[in-house]
C-alpha cells in the first residue's frame, strides 16, 4: 500500500428494497425451502459485494452479512447456546439459531437489547452453560466465498473477544477474565485459519473501547491483544472502534496491532485531540472514520480533505485508510429508488452507496489532486449546500417559552383531584388499542388514494366508538381514543408537522427482520394545524369519563428521526417541543385537559460516556417541559416511558415534572420496585401491572400481587393502574381479556385499601 486507501466497516444487509427481510420472513413462514433461502441470501450478499467492488473500495469488509444479527452469529460460532435449546455441539443448526433469536415452542428467546446508542438491537449471548469452542469459522467462509466468487480479497470483520464478552450475560463478573482466557485461543485459531487462507487484514471490532472502561480493564484488554497479535504472522489486525472517542488512547496505541480505527464523526474532537497530543505510532495504520455511518447527509468533502491534510503531520498518506465512522448498517442502502423526495433534500443526502462514492472521491482526490478531482469535490459539496443555506430558525431555546409549570406538583395535584374526583388507584391504558388487519388495509388503501377521507375517517370513528364502549363496559376510569389513525408514533406527527420528509426506501434494520424508516427532519419544524384534536374530541363526545389526549414527545421524535447535522440535536429538540406545545394547547383549548406526552426513547438517547449524561439529560428534560409547561395548573400532564433500566436517570425523570408517569416494568418489576425503595418519587405514577409484549393473559390474582408489592413502596394516593405499554401489537381478544382482569384486580385492591382506612 503506497498511498491512502478506502474502506468501510460494514454494509447493510437488508437490500435496496428489503429483499433480505422478505426472504427471511418467507422462510420462517415456510413459503420457501431452506435451499432457496440459502441461495437467495447468498445472492444478496454477492450483489452487495459486487457493488462495493464496482465502486472501487480498497478494503471490502466480509462477514458483515448476517442471517439475523452479528452478535448472535458470534455466539453461534463459539457454540454459546443456552441449555434450554438442547444443543449438542458442532455447528449450530439453522433452526436453533433462529430459536435463539425468536424463541420456539419449547424455549423462550434470548434477550434482545440495544447495540450501544443505536436503534439496532442484538441478541444477548448467554455464556456459562458449556465451555465455548470454535464450531464454525464464519469469517473464513465469508472470506473464501468473496475470493472464489468475485476475486475479492476481503477484510473479514470479527466481533472482538472483549466486546463480545462484555455484551454477554450469564456469568459472574468475577469470572470475566477466566472466560476471556477461554475465548482467546478460539480467536487465535479463527485468525490463524484466516491467515492460512491468505487474509491480510482483519477488522477486529471492539466498540467497548469507547465506553467508560476502567484502567484495570484496559490493562486486561492489552494483555489479550498482546497474546492474540503475538500468535499471528502474516495477518494484520485493524482494531476498530466506533460511536465515540476511545477512552484509553495512550494505552491503545501501544498495542501490537497493525491498525487502529477511530471514529472521526461522533468522537471527532477528542480523538483528534488525542492524536495531536500523543501522536500516532509510525508503524501503524490509522482507520480514519470520516464519513458519517450514522446519519444520512452528504459529507462536506472539502472539510474532510482539510482534516486529512491536517493529520499529515502525524500520519502519512500511505498509513491512512479512509473509512465510514461506523458500520453502514445504521443508514439506508441506496438513494437509487427514491423518486418522491423534494429535490433540494435528495441532493443533500447520501445513503450507504452514496457514502461509498464519497470515500472513493475523497481517496482519488488525495491520490491525484488535479483539477478534475478538485472540481468533483466542489461540485459534490455544492449540491448539498442549497439545503444547508436554507435558514434554521431556532438558535437556542426560545426564551419566550416557559419550561416550568406555574405551580408546584402539590398545588396542581389538589386542583386536579377536585376537578376529576377519580377513585383511589385509578385505572387507565397507555394509548393504543389493537389495530385490526382491516384497519391497516384501509389505511394502506387510503394512502394510495383508493379510499376517500370520509370512508377512512368513518372507519376510525367506528373503532373509537367500539373501544369507548368497551372501556365503559369494564369500568376503566380514564379512557383513551385508541390511536387507530396512527401507524407509527413518530411518522404520524412527522407527516403533520412542517420540516419533515419521508423516503420510500430509507429502511434501517432495527432487529432481526424488523426495519424502521425514520422520518427525515430537513427544515424548520413547526406546527401547521391540530393533529390529534378531532379524534380525541370525538372519543370524548361519547363518554362522561375523561379521555386522555395522546402525543409523542419531542425527545422521542428527535431520537427516532434523521436530523440535519448542521444543527445541534438540542436545537432540534426545542424546535419540535415548541411545535408540540401548540398541539398540547390546542387540546387544552378544545377541553381535553388530561394529556399524555410519550417519551419512550428518552433513555436511549443517553450518551455512551457518563461524562456526557448530564448535558443530554438537562436539555432533554427541558425540551419535554417546554412542550408541556404552558398549560393551566388544572391540566394534567401524563408521560410514558418504555424501559426498565432507569435507576441512574430517576432524578431526571422526576425533573420532567409530569403529573403522572407510567413506566414499562413488567419484565423486571422487582428491580424497578427496589429503585423506589431507595428513591422517593412524589408525583403520580403507574407501574405497568402486566407485560403487554406477551400474548399470555395474566389473571386477576397475579396482578393483585404485583399491585400490592408496588404499594408497599409507593403511596396509594399517587398510584395508577395500567398495562406496561400500548396495546397495538396485541389481538383484540388478548387486549380485552387482560384489561378485564386488570380492572377487577384494581377494584379488589381498592376496596381493601378503602376498608383499611
Ligand atoms: N401511546 C403509545 C401507545 O400506546 C405509546 C407507545 C410506546 O410507548 N412505545 O402505543
Ligand atoms: Zn411503552
């Protein structure tokens, strides 16, 4: 390698039009044979590789493809299969692999959790039942396939041992080192086999290096890599990090690996400072993650060029690999099929394929800085400028808006009690009711213009009426309209607010075959007209009971969208908050004065480094408050959150100052309750009393005991009874049967409490 080269960290699996997803689901439903399945998957894999080859990427990653998830692949490769799957050793059968991901009749699925701070979810490996062994060398297979089929000398991607073990569960923390010692020889074996096959550079993913790992852990990390690198002769390791700046730069650059990959987008400032302060070793390659792998906007290549020039002092061109900042798994595949985006937006975008073009352009402009290349760079940058020049209105938190309620919770609570006179332990739900097939079909037709507004709206009203009647029948205390008009809690609002646009194929893998298509915030977000008033008022017209208004909060809308990258996330959050406040006020004006503003994604926006938590939490909470504060004291603001690990942010949750909060809990109820044993929460709270994620119908007794347990730490006067999340994914029968039991359980505990008084 004489001069700068290009690479990236992984290509999306899902295909330009989600063909990967369709094949997976067809196989699961037995619509295609295993043979067809494997052959289709292979063709997608090769198709993607071929594209990268045509785009002239120097180091093309292999083994970034997966049939489900790369962490699950790694577990399967080491025979790390929980006992309940009756695995007997050898290569893990495909059926077992999918059972681990999705559960089977006999065994529940492995847990799934978020991959660092992204919206991708991986399957959590469960170590411990059996000693790991290398039962399959997947990176080797991928390497050999690329070589044989396309004559590509691939760069195998391997999830490194330290991160793999850190992300796993099922072992005692104090055995960490022991298990790591078991894994190391397996990694050596895997890499030696790659070496024998002729691999020259392997990407060892160790994103754990950007989290708060301790000095002791870093020392252990170094030991592991010394051992691994010491056992290899011709194959080089690129130790790859992403999502943030590395925590132990000084130690990292001492490791005997050939290359170090750093994120120069999310971790730009700190990583750059580390290089400038401590230098970069002369014998190493630098993987410069300069093209954003997490967002969809074109890069400004001129800035990138300047950065690269600036780095020349420390790293010569022949030691530079221009890369994406992370795997491209987190952005859509290609702009090719987008025909409906506003031209000014489309011009400013770069999905995976376009990012690869950027890498090539950048590399070529460095190799040959002639007029032709310079012009290409200028043209590239200009094309996105029009959007960037369009003005972004809010530069800081709009000072005119209040971010705290006029009175304290105690004062508001008094007014609100007098207003509604709800019984002790009021019952309610989180917002959505099941969406029937007919409703979904009707919406699809309506979107295509095959169904008139009148017919569609009449259908929605019919559903609302049925469910208002049902809530009346079983005796819930606070009703909801059911969210039948919404397909997705962010898209629905995005379509009605100004500043958003939507791609046709901008899908990103969320978990397994499930993909999401995040809205694109390209301009000033603003309120256009009321978005939820009509349905809510209709529901309210059918009953004397209060109907809660139902909105998605600013932080969740932000975290589940792609946002312009020339503005800060904080600014964007406040702009959304300002628009949502107008909706809250529209509801209030229309007489809907119990309003829930959901923030299920607030927790997941938490930065990876704890030193950055406070800043995020501060503006996130303030954005929420901005959207909910300018209302009457007697207006009751609810919020809902979807996670259980929230000990560390409980104070921020309290700072949101919602009158009532409902929290998803059923899967780890005990854990949550112990949080409240240590922390006083003195506002209204509903801890979900049953798990809506399972089709199982909990009986009355079971819920009574959950409520009683919660009441042992929380005051009954502030406690609400509700399921732990919205019911849209359940069948009508499941939802109805569980709710009847929930109301009965509430009544039982309520009578007992009243009698005891
Ligand atoms: N109100 C939403 C619903 O009930 C909340 C969903 C969520 O928390 N993810 O569906
Ligand atoms: Zn939820």
